[in-house]
C-alpha cells in the first residue's frame, strides 16, 4: 500500500476526531451535552483498551495462550464487585473539584505539595513505558502496512528518511496539544475530548471485530473449524487450561489490572474526573465488562490463524491483527485494522498526555513557580496563558520520554510486558488512595514514605532491569546484583526467588509501600489540615460536612476582606497560602479588591470550618454576605466576640468540670457530716445514759436516806458507801469523757519526751498496787530492763498501763487471780503484754473492746464499776504515739492486751 | 394480798435501791439481771408488775415489753419502763408496745412508788 495513502488516511482519521471533539464542545456550550450519558461514559472508560489490547493480546495469546485474560479480569472485577470504591472516588472528585490523581492524593493528605509532586513524577515515569508502547505499535503497524508486499520488512522502515516512531511521537504531541490545550477549561470537564475518545473506542472495537469475523468466518468456516484446525496443528495448549501452564502469575496480573483500571492516571482522569453523573456508573458496571468481553472474543481465533498462517516463520505475533489480513490479501481490512490500532493508541496517548500535563502544570510546575516567587499572583494579570504554555511544553516532553524509552528498552520487550511495568507503577498509588478513602489515620508523611519506597523498589526491580536487558546497563546487574551483591539482584531481592519478575516486583514494592504508609502514619501526629481532609474524604457521604450546598453563596465581599477574615481564625499566613493554593488549583488570579466568587467563598468557608466548626463557619460567611447593611467593622466585632465566646465557652467547660468535681466532693462531705452527726448523736445519748446511771443510784439512795424511814444503821452505812462510790464513778466518767473528747478533737496537750519503759511500767503498777493486794492477785513481772527509751508522753503512758492493768484486775479469776506483765523488744519498738487468768474475751467482742462505752458485764461486783472508756482512751494514746494496741486470748484462755510503742530515735 | 413486782435491771446498785423501795411499799420483789431471765421469771410465776430497764443484756426491754403485752395471758401485768433513755422517740415506742408507764432515770423515789402503787391498786386511792 502506498505510504501516502496510509498517511492520508491517518490524518483524515485524526481530522474526524478533531471534528467530533469540536462538535462535542459546541454542544456543551449550547448546554446540550453530548457526553452526559452513561454509554458515552462507558466508551470513554474503554480508553483502557490501548494498542496493547488491540495488538498485544493476540501476541500474548499466540505465546502463552489464555494469559492475556487476567488483564481484563481485574477491571471486570472492579466494576462488578468493587464499584463502591469508584463511586466514592467520583464523589470526592466532584465535591473537592479534583482535577487529577495527583490532585486527589495531595488533597487527601492535607493539600500537600510534596505529595502532589511525587505522584506527578511517579505518574510521568510510570506512564512513559506505556506511551512508548503505543508509539511502537503505531510505528510498527504503519511500516508493516506500507511495506505491504513484504511483511518481513525491518521495523525501522524509513519512508520519511527518519525514524517513523519519532515522527509518530511528534505528530501525536502536536495533536494532543491541539486537542487538550487550546484554552483553559472553566470546569474540569472536557466534553469534546470525552466524545472523541468514546468514538475511538467504537472504532477500535469494530476494527478488531472485523478482523475477527474475517478470520473466523472468512479464513475458517466458523469457530468449530478454527479450533479443529488448531487441534490438528497441536496448538491446544493456547486455550486449554492445564497444569502445564503457569497460572501463578494470574493473581499478580489480576491485582495489577485492578489497580490499573482505578489508578492509571488516564483511567482516573476518564472515570473519575470526567464523570458527569454518578448514576452512569450503574450502566458502566455491566457495559464496560461486556465491552472487554466482546473485544476479547476473537483474540484466540486471530492468534491461532496467525500461528497457522505464519507457521515456521519468525513473524511477530504482536502484529497478527494486521499481518493476517495482509497475508490473505485483504488490504482494506488491513487498513481498517491499522486505523483501529491507531485509534487505540492515540486515545491512550492523548488522554494520558493531557492528564499528565495537567498534573505537571498544577502539581509540579506552578507550585514551584509560586514557591520560588517566580510568579507574583497579586500583581500579574491573566495567568491562563502561562498555564497553557506549561502544558504545551510538557506534552512533547512526555511523548519524547516515551520515545526515549522505546529506543532504550522496547526492543527487548513485548507489548504486554511493557504495559505491565506501567501497571505496577500505577499500583503504587493504591495504598495511599484506598487507605485515604477508608482510614482517617493516614498521614501525608506516611503516604510520602510509602509512595517513595514503593516507587524506588519499582525502579529497581522493573525499570532498571529493562534498561539492563537492552544493554544500557551492564547485564550482570541482573545476574549478580548491584555491586555484585547477591541480595540486591533486582529479580531476586533479599534472596526472594521463585516468583516471576512481575510478582516479585509487585510483592516487594507493595511490601515497602504499604509498610511505609501504615507504619509512618501510625507513628506520626496528624496536622489539623490532614485531619480535616481525612474526614472530608473518608466521610464524603456525610452531608453534615456541607461541601456541596455551600457553593450557592452569592455575595459582594472583596477577596482581600475575605482573606483577612479567614486570617483572623487560621492565621494570616495560612489564609494567604490557602487562598494562593486555591487560586493555583482553579487557575485564576487573586485580586484583593475583587468580589469573591461563590467558589472562593465556599473555599473560605471550608478553611473556616477547620478552625471553628462548619456550622459557625457557615453562619459567619452567611452573615457576611446577607447582612449588606452590616459594616465590616461590625462583622469583625462579632468575630472578636465569637472568638471570645469560644474562649469563654472553653473556660466554662473547664469550670463546669471543676464544679462537677467540687459538687461531688461536697456531696461526699455532706454524707460524712451526716454520718458524723448521727455518730455525735449516738455519742451524746450514750454519755447521757452513762451519766444517768450513777446519778440514779445516788439520787435513789439519797432520797431513801433523806426519808430516813425504816433504815437500819447497817443499811444506812451501805447506802452511803454506794453513794460515795457512784460519785467517784461519775467523776471518773466525766474526766475520761473530757480526755477522750480532747484527744479525738486533737486538742490534748501532749508533752512528748524520751521515756524509759521499765520505770514507767513500774510507776503505773505502784499506782494499782493497793487494788492488786486488796484482791489477793498474784502479779508476775517479766520486764526487760535494758530496753531503750520510747517517744511518748510519760503521764499518758502511765495511764495506759493503769487502764489495762485495771481491766485485768476486773476480769482475772477471783479468787486466785494472776496477772502477768511483760516487756520486750517487739517488731515495732517496745512491746508490752498484760495478761490475766480470767475467762478471756469472747470472739464477738474482740473487735469492739477498744470502742467507747463497750462494757462487759462479767466484771466482778466487788470491783469499781468501769466507765467503758478506759480502753478507748488507751487506743487514742497509743495511736498518738504511732503505736498499736490489740487484744487476744492467751494459751491459758485468759485475756491478753498488748501494745507497741516505737523506740525513740 | 401482796402484790409481786419483778425488777428487771442489770445495774447492781439500782437493783438494790429498787428492791428496798418495793419491799418498803409492801410488795414482794424478784430480780432478773437480763431480758431472758425476766421472761423466765414471768413464766415461772406471773408478777403483778415489772420494773423494766431497756438497756438489758441478752434481750432488751422493748422486746420483753412486747412479749408481755403481746401475750393475752400476760397482758394484765403492769409494765413500768425505767430507763436512762430520755428521748421522746423511745418513750413513744415503749408506750406503743403497751407499756403502762415510762419513767426516766434518775427518778424520784416517791413518784416511782406512788406510780407503781397507783397502777396496782387503782381503786384504793
């Protein structure tokens, strides 16, 4: 076929595309959108099927049989099963006006510049092999077609006197520039482009089907005949699933293609950014898998027919779609097939280069220009021409990169392998995006770390080896590892062998990527903006976030006032940066005295929301806009008050917490007071009773004696004795009550000194000596005379011994009482034990005998009646000396009262 | 006839004074030092009156009073509470249980004897 014809048809085809795009844009301007329907949307997503599909699938099928299928299995799975991920991405893109995958990731992680740049760089480098693949296929098919008579013509046919591939690259660059960068779109939708891409999807489908029909029904007489012939020539291994084939790679390829349909920059651009209506996805969910199925139906037949037609020759299976019609003399069909391949390749190159150039411009170059102050936003006027220039320059650079890779590497690789290298690069975006969609804890440093690590592993395990295999790097880099270190072999990193190259690269890059992302995210703190964006992305369906409806703001506030307003809350610097970044993203210039448009107001509101909550932010923006008669000063006053109110309410919150605590304490105190009160009541009524008892006897006998009637002298003597004893008892009682009250209230005057235990005990025993002798009690002393001094009040310690010994006198046997007093060093100082030979203490009394007014009635009638306070006073005294007093029963069953007092230091 | 009085009291000197006073008034006197013994004394032989302390060991005066007044065979026994508990609430409780008199310690000997006599011999006044 004449080269001129082919060139002419090619440019005519591109012309038609251009016309369609132009028509699409006109329709959009008239408000009669061509692309706002689910079928066009589905066809535009079919940009997934590139020349790799068109030519490469057949090539792959001819070599390894059904291995081409996983590439279409992944997308089918995503659309059928996992479309909720895509829907969420689409929603977020709409709400946040996302323009690219770099924009998406950087916006998700706090509008992080570094992250956007990194994603852009990865996308450009990762897409380069893919673009080179398209260039290769166009050039090869072109050369094959003009070398009609001789399919074995060298690929670098030279019809123009220069490399065909370079010509193709230049032509496509020009076309992409014309297509995508004529003017800056006011919205993120490019209707003309979408219409043209959808048209291309139809062309490549029909072209492929045409070749398929010809092969199946023209060359062979239907599928039955075809597969019969294949069987006859021993080609069954191409389509019979058997254990001989290596299907381990299937999982890898399915995973890769799942990531690719979502995260290849051009796929993201087409399916998320250019989406007009979320409901279109419902149609795409079945139609797109169907498209993939249909375009794959004839892959095997064409592969088989090619194998049969070119049996024995070294014909490139990647070109069977073209060479089979040529072989059978079908020049028109061959031309149609060429156009189909061209449409597949151009659609990919155009969309990819436009998407990438937007990213390069918005996420890499513009932020740098702004950062380096090469562009002064407040002064320079229309920036759109600068933006267009950046994009126009970046498109040829991207295509030339693709050409460069083609020259370096694509010689030694098949189409499919090159495509998979690109897929693996796109898969690096998966953790940051999917994590960012469902996990609020992901941080920008985490995403940066994960992406960087994953990308580096990708470079090392896939891209560099492809250079090495082409001879651009020494081959022993692959066989021996970097610097000859075996652990650094790019296909067997850290000694991991047994995987195919692709699975190996995917494993290590994902390991590094996910690991870096999760670990760094978990270790770091989220900044406020990261937290806000995380919430906006993860909870994008949460209507209370109020992103959408805020667009309706209409007002007459100048940008400068708006910025000042935002600055009052988020700080002037952050307000400035936020407004500049917003302006850069939206491609307009900030002019302070201009009226802020609704988008800027919405942006200001979302910035304010981060500082004071969305409800308040809304109220403030609303009052600013609606209150025309409210002067700015009043608004500011309101704002200052608001700030104060916020501060005040924060203080109130603290105060209220304190109050709650205080109130709780008060309640407890009150409860204790009530308990004290009832204890005091009990105490007073007990004292009253204890005082009344001796008084009763005194009064009764007093009155009896006063009456003087019928009393003998003996009785009179007895009664007088009782009156005396009861009076003494009353005195003792009053003294002890006063002592105890003083001790309990802490008002006792103690004179603490170093007291010698032995002399103190002896002194106390001397005081009760009369009583002991009176009752014929045997006193046994067992005193350690070498004991050191104790810290005590001497008189009170004497009192303790007297009280305890008096107690023992009362309860020892009568007659034949024995009391033993011993002293020795104990665990905590001086230990004194006073035991008697009485009947001991009842177990139920043991815990109470040191309580006030606990009285055992078993005392002898001969004894002075106790007050019930003696032991209680002992406990008070001993505890003041920081000692212990306790009661027990001895081995002989008698009571033992023991106390300890610490030695003086 | 001679009325019999049971003194239920644990404080020895008060028992002594009550014994003296009741004998002098012409009554026969028995003594119980705790609540259980008081009940046993009553079971053995019904007294005409009981001088009953409240803070008795083993079984308190309230319970003894309740046992007496709750038993139809015993309810004719006059119960004179003799206690150091001076609170109105205790007095109301005792009267609620059917006590015939409530006298707080220390008491006037003349009033006590008059009160017991009045309860035992209402018509002889």
